[in-house]
């Protein structure tokens, strides 16, 4: 049966549609469970590894050749169900080809897509260069007799080496260095003709469909719009102009165009979600509670980076170095955003807990909950960063070692800040005071307004705001005036000296009764005694305690008792003393005056005689 030509521009995408299985067979099947566990790839020697790889790929190519010829000879728009089943059956051995390569150096995030590319590139190379007979390639016994654990394909830099550590110890695989350089080797030989064999037949079928338009099997694979084939018939996807199939940076122009449009849509989606979050934040700015809108932007970024961008790369078959760059950016952005999201989520969860417990927003309990949740968020964020670094090829132990060294440097450079942070944690755990308490610490007295991570802010009586480092608060003696169950009152009632004893005793007894009758005074411990003879007053000492909770109530009740004492003194007829001093002036007698005059005359005469002598 002859092949019906369908136009020279049909070749690229028609071949791509038939090679759809090369994506699903190499990337999807590679991460699925072993499809044939009873027949694993034989990698016991360089001969077994190379022979098994070539036979597996040749079998896939031959079956693909039959599928493309059958489809091209028909008038159908889509592959028939039988052809699709043949594709799936044909690719059941595809994972065996990947098992012949040491892909341990390929980053985990790229392993599925890059491994498939490397397999096809290696097959393209082997189909263009001369190979020794399989009998001339050393087998297990030959390798056991030599001290070398490496065999190089003659005339090339392709090595098959013995794996000596890891899960594949004891197997001979195409070395990781060779796998890394396969794109370079393929670039050197891609213009050479195919040798006779399955690859040449498949390429010949492709050239027939494309009117002898030159291309390689790898280029057909790397530029096939896989996901579009199940929606848009392959025969409709053959109208691409010549400029659309031109390759730039290992990717066709049409792929760059579609990828750019897809990424633009993703960027507009993220920007739209960001604007929505800003609008919701402005609408709920004055409301308390969890700020759920802050989750929207990081969730949108994760959705785009973790799901939409990989789907775009699969749909438009982005490969080569552009795929590596995209994977790096995608993975980095995904895990960085996940770390950011964990921090935001921790704060929101803390707000929910505080709201559910009906805690004061600035209380120490709420701040302790927020601090704990923030540390939990930091730990989760570090976990995401370590996982992301592992996906990008940085070992977890190296990341942890770097974090440890960096943490030590930060700790040495910020000892005071860390001491204050630990001080805030001690304050929150021990709770020597709360927000709103009146305290006396480090020579300052005032009401606690806030306990932050670095300092405690106190509002003094003259309305000044003092910030005291938490480390100083922890190391100082803190007197919590608000936690006193009773507030001691001590003063003197000073009355005049001319007050009779009966009135002094009556005043003292009356003050005792006032204190006993007041509902806010402690009745078991108070003293009212005539205590002292002062310079200008008789002093009655008054000591009692008020059962009040705050300073304002204390002042009010003290004032009430003092006013009652004034009324009592007026009622009894007792006057309050004020500072006084009495001066007594005595008039001298005539004899004393005469004697003083004689003494004065003698002094004056003595002074005059001394002056004349000189």
C-alpha cells in the first residue's frame, strides 16, 4: 500500500502526532510503576546495556513506522482506537531504555522530561556512527578479568561505567557525564545520514510525507504539540508556515509564540488575583479577624508555577535548555511562594485562635500564640526551602550546613537582638505583668502598653512613652503594682497642741469607726493611734488597706475617707495644726543696762589705746 502525500508542511506535525507516545512513553511511563517487572533491563555488562538499549529503541521505531504508514495511507482525521492501543503497547518497553542511562545527575524536577530527550539523542547518535559488533563488546566475564570499570565506545566519548554506589550498584550504565554531554554529541552528528535500520526507515517515511524536507526524529519529537493532537486533528495542524518551524534555542518559533502567550495569560491571572486581594484588603481594613485575602496572591502564584506552567511546557513540548531554565524558575518560585504562604498562613491561624479564645489583641496570651505560630511558620518555610533546594540539586545536608553557618554568623552579629527576643519569650511564658498593668521597673513607673519582640513600652504618669529592652526587663526587679490585692494607705492627722486629751481620743476613735464602716477597707489589719509630739502638732498615725484594683479607684476612696475625717474633726471641735513658731522677747533691768554700758566703754578704751601706741 502506497503512502498518500499530504503536503510538505504536513511532515513535521504529522510525524509529531505519531510520535506522541515518545512523550508519554518516556516521561509519563518513566515515573509510573514498572510496567514489566519480570523483564527488567539487562545492565550486567557494557555489551548487555548497549545491546539492550539499541534493541529496545529499534523495536519502538519499527512499530512507530507501521503506525505512521497506516495513518498516512488513510483519510481519517484522528488515529484509530486500534492505532492508539498499538502506541500504548509499543511504549511499554520505553522505561527500559531510560534504565540503561545513569540519570542520577539530572535534577529531580527535570528528570522526567530531560531523561526522555537524552534517550532519543543517544539513539540519534548511535544511528549515525559506526558501532562494533556486539561480540566485540566486553561482557560480564570480560569486565571481571580487567581492573577497569569503564568501557568507551570506540571512536567516541560515550562511556559505559560500573555504578559502585547508590540503589543501582553493580550495574553498567551510560555514564552520567556522557548523559550530560549528549546534547553536545547530538549537535555534532545530526547532519550525518542515518545508517540502514529502523531509524532510517522511520526517517524515510517522514521524508516521504514531507516531500523530502530534511529533519531528524529528535526534532520531530521535541516540537510536536502533543496535547493538541487529541483536540485538533493532525491533518489540520499542517498549515504552519516555514518561519513557524524555524528553531531558536532548541525550540521552534511557533512553540516560543504559544509559550509566550500562555505565560502572558498566567501573568495576567496573577495580577488580577493581586488586584482582587488589594481590593478586599481595603474593604476589610477596619475589620478584625483573619485576613484570608492575603492568601490569594501566593495561592495564585503556586497554581501558575506548580500546575499551569508545567502543563504549558507539556502541551507545547518545550525542551532543551529553555525547559531547564523554565524548570529552575518554576521550581524556585513555587517553593519560595510556598514558604511565603506558610508564614501568612501561620499568622492567620494565630488570629483565628486568638479570636476563638476571645483574647485581647495586645495581651500576652495572644502575643505568645502569635509568636509560637510565627516560629511554626518559619519552620515550615525552612522545610519548603530545603525541599526546593533538593529539587534543584542542592543536597539537604548542604543546605542545613549553610543555614547553620549563616545562623551562627547572624547570632554573633545580633546577640543583643536575640537576647531581647529571648527576653520577650520569657516575659510571655512567665507573665510577670500584662498589658494595662502598672509596674515599676528599671527606675521607671508606668502602665504597660505593649510587649514586643524587642522591647516593652510603658506609659508614665506624665504621658511619656518609655521603651525598655526586654533583656533589661528580665534581668531587673519588676514590681507589679496592679497585682496588689490591697493598697496600703499611711498618713498623719496633725492637730493643735491645745487640743484636750478627750478630743484626741474621740478623734482617733471616730477615724477607726470610719475605716471600719467603709466597704472597701480591710477590717482585719488597720491602725489608728496617737503617735507623736511634733514641733507644731499632735500626730495621729492612720494605717489601713483599700481593696481596690486600680489606681484611680484608690485615689477616689482615699479622698472620700480624708473628707470624712475633716467632717469628723469639725464635728468634735478639733483644729488641724499648721507649722508655727513662738518668739519670746525679754526686756532687761536698769542694773543689767549699766553693767553692759561699762563693758562697752572698757572695750572702746582698749581699742583706742592700741591705735595710739601704733
